């Protein structure tokens, strides 16, 4: 059995949709005997030079024997993948195991039309992942010196490739375990390809609206009208077989009738027509689809199956899909000016990229941006996110010079590990604001076919914090923060100045600021505005200039009560001018404004600074909202400016030995069954990661206990083996510091009497650990998040108060420090009430070893160390529990694949 498969059994989990270098898509799968004809077709279509590069000789066609060998594999010793576009094979990659069972030879053949599009690199990644499943450790290849493209594939893959010449051929060999460099190469290629695929959708050269209608109020009519009225700079075509003209333009019966190439097809037809429409678009060479048609979720699993099929058909023919049930796409760049959405008017041009899923949330997000005057660079409504997701949008916005900040409203996660990776990278250059409900991930909205989480509810929030994301709960909160980061510099610290014309108001703001961990350096409540505009404005400007000139002040809140003769626009213009000159973060609050014509919420007087960057004054009607928004931005700026750390592999670990141990242990486990390791086996597994468990010995008789204690050495501890009693000193489940044989005999008798009422008889004896602070470390494999590591202080802190900190491996040294310091009870680790501080370095090292083990071995379903004693000079693990199981394949792996 290999990965739960019998030799020769088709490995369906190897199938994947992939994005090529030009942003188009294709389907990758293991080769099958039925591929013989298409493989022959591909071969005959190759140039003589390409055939020679692959076979070192020219052959016009493959023999029947060759086709049989190439297409009939056992998926273990002989593996081959094909990359399919439509019905055509555009690339083949294979490996054959050599005499040394840990070695295999690889070979590739890429269609001439698709060379240079990254097909070879994708095949190498997937072959390496399959080979690792089959216990292969190294690849070798023979390449002609003139085959520079294939030599480049190997050289740029990130592996440690060794090469030498032998009889006119370049001989290559390299280990296939992922390296830091190979992962970086894969992520970089993935980033470029996915960013380009979305760029093609957001900046098409031409658009066809399929299902366009002359009937006002229909989706097709609205989309066509909005594209035209939005001023799209390219040609627009309406497709409706029952209409001769649409919107004053000629109507086409099908996409095939359109005279020019089509980059984006906007589809608004009934569900039963979508499949043939996608097929027509594929034949016409359409590059991407925006599907506004909804309702798939109303038909339960059958509807989701149709949704998956339309995505499979589109991807297999090179097209990305926005939707179904999408509100649309918007690009406010004047060079494109595309409003392919249900939004009635083109949004204000600005620097915020917005992503939403369901159309309803998209409407709320659009409305909130309009209300607050926040300009957007582009908007992506993914609808049921059957294909294009927030991950794709972030890949695009990371490179987009017109986007300064990113806002996402998420209703579900498809690949949170990948989200965390991309968001962490993006957050280093642009703020990422994520709105989500507290139950997101626990249940799915209609039409979303992704996994749910079983991890603690706080784990998703911890993943977002770890990624540097600004997490909010509503679309309004998202916009309240977006208007700051879109048009203001980031604060260099948390020093705050509060200016007001009301002492009471200044006090309220200062109190709220301090509760949000802002340091109120200046509080000036003597800003006089009653002397008329000619004197009031210079006084306001002078007060703000004085405050901002203080080197300890990094940001300011100006909150002003209404004054007769001074409108908010005049005051805002004055504040904006001073703030821009100072180059510091400033927000304004105008409470008490009730006139509809006096705007108190949103960006006022937005423009550009001398360097061409967007600049405006964020204004609020509520002091509390302003403080919360500014505090969130300060926290983000602090995260961004601090040392991010690096992932450090612990010393003295033996990953192959641990993997072999787990494979042997799971040999008898079938399906979803779980295996609980005996204590000695659990300690053995931890030993492969340099974690030692303090030995204990179970006993039945008092004589056995005495013998065990003598072997371990007095003093010892006596413990109940019952998991509910073993840590309960108060219930008599633990006796400590037993110094000799007589005391041990006495304690055994008395302990058995006490525990009889709990029907607990099993006891064990263990060496005494040094005194310290008890902690708990727990690691689980979550179906959505993958590995989750949790840390807390043992006892009531975790049992009653749920005082846990969570992290998603891999963890940097900064993440580890945060993990130890996050629980509210963590103050006890740093010298609480006169107690000595524990060895935090040793505790972080132990957490790193657990996190590394969990990241490397998804078969570990649960690992719990309870307790580990943290002392002034190290840690001691007293007890461990480990469950193993056959895991689902993680959502993010060492091969590029699009989410399903």
C-alpha cells in the first residue's frame, strides 16, 4: 500500500488544475492508456528539433510498443503526468524508478506551442510530490547540451542540482525534498501566474456580454448598460440570438460570430445554457469568464456538482472563472474604465482594492465605500468563489501600483494556509483589512463548496494576526480603517495628540485612546473656534502644528464640536493642510453634525501629495469609531515595522526516522480510524524531535511500585492514570515529593482509598520534576487550517477560562515569542508576584519542536503535552498523548494546484 492505494490504483488526488505562466489554465492528471491517440497526436505535431531533444533521435511517430509503455504505468515505480488543454495534451512528464529504489529518472516533453509557459516547471513539481509519496528521494535526468529550455527548468527549480558531462549528454541529479529555495521558487512562479490571470480579467482588451437583453431591469441588460456607461475603453459586444440590436449596437447570435478576439465573457444566461456557452467560449478563444448567473446553491449537492463541472470545463480550456453568482468586476483605472458589475455607477477612482464573495455582501461593501468617499482601484466579487478567490485577488494587488490598501470580506476559506502565506507577504507592503464573522469557517454560506474547521474558534483569528492582517467584523469597520490607510501615512509609533474645543470631549477621546493602548502625549482642549473664521482657523492650525512638531507624537485626533459660522469642510481643509505638511497620521471627528449637507463621515478633500500619492483627511462623526480605526492602524504599523523573524529548524531532529515510525504505526489503521499511541511509543516519537519525556512506570502491586521507584530514584510522584484525575491534586489524583519506600507504601494505600469513589484504580510512579510553572501544549490537524499549535498555562487558565494562544506552523522565532506571551496568564512566566522568571528560550524551543513535528507529519491527528514544567533553567515534559490517523491532503502543499 502507498498512501492508502494499491499498486496500479489510479491516484485521483494527484489531479489538479494549474495556472500557466501567461495566466491561462490547464488540467494536470496521471496518464491513462486511453491517452495513446492524443499522445501520438502531440508527438506528430512536434518539430523535428523538439523530438530530437526528447529522444536524442528523430522519429516521425511513436510505435505501438512505445505508446503502450508510455501510457501504461503503475503510479508507483513508473509515474507519468499529462497536462491537458481542451482535448489536447500540451505536456508530458514522467519518472521511472531506478535500481536504487530511492532514485528515479525523469523526462519531459512539452508541446512546441506551450514551451516557455511554465509547463515543465509545473510537471517537475507534481512529479517530485508524487515521488516523495512513493519513497523516492532523488531525481536524475539526461539532457542534451543544446536543450537550454529544459536545463533552465532544472536550474531554476530551487533544488541542489549536480551536473556533469558524459558522452555528449548533461547528466543531472538532485534530491527532491523541498528546500527553502525550491519553495520560494514555487511561490514566486505561483504569484506571477495567478496575478497575471486576474490582471487579464480586470483589464481586458474586449468584452462580450452573453445573455445581454433589451429588457430593462434584467441582469444582462444592466451589465451591458453599466459597461457602456462606465466608459470601457475597448470594444463591447452583446450576444443574444433573439435580438438584432442591443444598446444601439449590433447583436450577435453566438460568440463565434464576433469578428474580433474576446478577452472577457460576461455570462448572464439560465443555468441550463451555461455549459454550451462555456464550450462556445472555449472554441472562440475567450480568455476569462465572469458568470453572473446564480441559484446553484438552491439545488443542494446537484447544484454544487454542476458548479464544479462548469469550473472544470472552463479551466480545462484555459479560462479562469469569476463566480458564479458574481456581482461583477470593476476597474477604475482610466486606461480600462470597466464597470462590468451591477453597481449603478462607476465607483470613485482611488487606491483601495476590494474583494467580496456573495453578491449581497458585495452590495454592502460597495455602498459603504460610496458613503465614506473611499476611492477604489478595483473590485472583485467572486460570488460562490468556485474558482477565483481572495488569494488570487491578493496576488494581483500585491503587484498593482494603483492599489495602496486591500479590503476583503470573507464568508469562507478555500485555502487558508495559502491565504496566510500570501497575506503575510502582502501585509509587509500594503495594509490588508479582512472582515469576517466570528463563525466563519465553522459553517458555509450557500453555494460554497469548501472545508470547515474543527479547530478552536480563536485559531482563525490567530492565523490572521500572525499574517499581519487587520481583522474587523463588519463592512463598515473595514471602510472606517480603509479611509485611513488609503490616504494617510502610517504612524511611526503610538504617541497620540488629542485636540478639541471641549475639555469633556478631549477627556473622553483620551480615555478611549489609552484603553486602545495609544500613548496620549498631548491633550489640548483649548482650541478656540468662537472668534470667527479669520481668527479661528489660524489658531486651529497653530495648535495642530505645535502638537505634531512634538517628536513623541506620531498621530493625532482632532475632535471639534459644531461652531456657528464654521462648517466641517472649512475645518477639514485646515486640518488636512497642516497634517499633510507634517507628514503624520491625522484623523478628524465632528460629533453632533446632523445636517445632510454637512458630511462628517468619510474622506474629505482627498487629493494627492507633492509626490503624487493619494492624501485626504479621514473624518468621523463618532469619537469611539475614530479611536478604534486609528488604533487598528497603529497596531498594523507596529507589526509591519518590527522584526518578523525566521523559521528555525530545531537542532537534533530526525525527520525520516519519525516518518518511518509513523508509517509503521499506521500500517494497521484503515480509513478514518485513529490510533492512540501507548505512552512509550508516544515518547519514542517525540524523541525523534529531541523532546524527552520524564519516565513513568505503571504498577499493579505495591512491590512493583517500590521496584519502579527504586529504579527511577527517589523522590517520586504518585499519579492516577485516569486522564481526568492525573492532574488533580485537589481530588487526590497526585501525590508529590514521596521521599522513601515507607512513604510510598503509605501513599499508595491512602490514594487507592480516596480514588475508590471515582472508580479509578490504575496508578503510576514518576520521577519528581523540578518545581516550575505547569503549561500545556496542544497540536491538532484541522481539515481546513492544517496544523494548529496551541499553548496555555495548565489548570484553570485553560480549563475554565479558555486562555489559549494559537499559531499556524511554520512558526518564526517571532511567532513563537508571541505564542508564549499571548495568554492572559502568561505574566506568571515572567516573574509574577516575586516568583522567578522561567526559561522562555527553552519553552519556545519546545514549542518549535512540536510545531515542526506537526507541520512535517499531518498523520499526527492530536499531540498534547500536559503538563510541561517550565523552570528557570529549562523544561520538563511530564506526560504526552498522541493520536495518529490517515489525514486528508492539506489545502496547501509543495506543488502548485488551484483550489477545487
